[in-house]
C-alpha cells in the first residue's frame, strides 16, 4: 500500500493501525542541531488526545510518544527521526458486530474493494488514530519553523453556528473544549452539542488554521504552489470535505475592488498590504502576511441511529455503530490541521533555503 509519505525535503511517513500494538511516524529531512525531546512533542499530542471532555470519544489513550531514533543528547542528528505511540485502549469487541458489514460514511467499503482484506477493528489504517502521527510530525515541523512562526487553529463553525469574528480572542481557544476563539459561541455550542450527543447523532464543523511570522517567498509555482500543497495537506485529513484559502468560496461573491489586497510603501521600504483577502498567498507564494486556511469536516459517520447498508455477501442489512465516537470530529481535527500546516510550511521553508534566489 503506497501513499503513506508526505512532503519533499521535510518528509514524513506514518505507519500502524487503530488496533495494532502501536502507531508511529518516521520524519526524514529534519535538519540537525535542533533541540528536541519528547516533552516538545507531547503537549501537541495531548491537545489531540481523546477522552478529555464529554464532547470527544471516551477511548482512553495516553498517546505517550517515544523518540526511537534521530536524537542524541537532546539534539536532532539529521538522521531519520522515528516516533512511536503505543495503542493501549484497543477494545476490538466493540467492532465485532460490524465485522461483516460496511459502515456508511466510513472507508470500510472502499478499503475492501481496493485491498480485498478488511481490518474491521476501528477501521484499521483508515482510522483517524493515524492523525496522532501527523501531530507528532507537526511538533517536529514547528521546531524547523522556529519560534518566530506560530501556527494556530480554531473551530469557527459547528453545524450552522458560526463564531462572531468581532469577538475573536486566541487566548479563549484554550479555555473551552471546542478550541473556539469566541467565548459566547463556545457557551452556545456546549448546549447544542449536548443535544446532538444525547440523541446519538453527530454534526459537522469548520476549522481555521492561521500561520503568522512567515517570510515572503515560500511556495514553488506552478505545481507545488503553497496554497496547492496546503489544500492537499488538509484534504488528506480524515473527514475533511472542503478547503478554502483566504476568502475561499466567498471570493466568488466579491468585486475586484473588495477582493484585491491594496498595497502601500511601509516605513522600511517594504510593501505593506492593507488587507489579507488572499490568505497570505499570491501566485502560490507566501506574501509575508498571515497564511489562512479553512477546512470543512463532515459529521461523524458512527451514529447510534440504525442505517441501511450491505454486508460482505452483498445482502441488504441495517447497522448501528455502537463503538465510542466523537459527536463532532471537527474538534479534534483542529490540532491535526495545525500539524499539517506546520509540516507543509517547514517543507517549503527548507525548499526555499535550498534554491531561492541568492
Ligand atoms: C480527529 C478525528 C477523529 C475521528 N473520529 C471518528 C470517530 O470517532 N468516528 C467516526 O465515524 N469517524 C471519525 N473520524 C472520521 C473518519 O476517520 C473518516 O470519516 C473515515 O475514515 C472515512 O474517511 P473520509 O471521511 O475522509 O472519506 C475522525 C476524524 C478525525 C479527523
């Protein structure tokens, strides 16, 4: 099965299944002499970890990371970094009833058609458990980017309910279980999601990820444009169904006057942009402004309402997914989106250093 690696110079490969003994990631291309310990990676994994509130799955995984290679005396050596996370809460019996049926909205049917074998324990390789590996790789990518670059994510919409951007406060993101930057919206979402959860249903969401402090010049037109690579990165995350950069689809409703980012000469002679409709990317290259990406996450497919499906013999049947699940997977997709953004930016930073104009 190919397709488990991502990136060019900063390149990571993930391995493992939801209910195997462990999952992990090999990061190749990380420069040497960066300080790196497990304590640099763990906080990001803790952010994605399940079972932290009643709004996420109750699967209890400590997601403790171990660095197996690529670090000597607290510094990267420039050789492949191997990071491993043990699976400790694998209740395969939760899935035994559905072993012979395809869960609607999951990858069961397509994996079966493609590979002819099905690991029904929590979806095997298609499980979003794999996204922990991306988060670990993202922590390394943040080291490559350095302290001057911040990559932050937030949930900006749950079902039909959007945040009020005039109340946006990044500090609030860590104060509620939704990574929501608007405290009022977070309070309203709590009641809303309780209703969804208690009815055994689920709901979709929109995540926004913003990178600040980037230099102008990252991105390789034409086919490795920064926006193209970011869109691909986000689309590889489980349950992501749409990606926008900057104004995204709203740009279709705007006039040229509203959408173009006007410029003025700044005090140091560098151009200053008067707005950031473009999401910090023009012609596939970073402008030096914030890079802004949004992605839509579909509602969790595992719900408690019986659904129509077929079994392995092609016969009609019904299915009810009793396994533990998140009522809104968009919440835990926030740290995953941050990680993918960090990996794309680290990759492009290294590529820029390799062959940008002198
Ligand atoms: C962090 C995260 C956690 C997820 N947890 C669940 C879950 O508990 N139950 C579920 O049905 N889907 C969950 N998903 C989504 C499925 O993994 C995904 O829908 C499925 O593999 C099919 O792939 P697709 O939706 O990308 O086509 C999760 C996604 C993410 C990003």
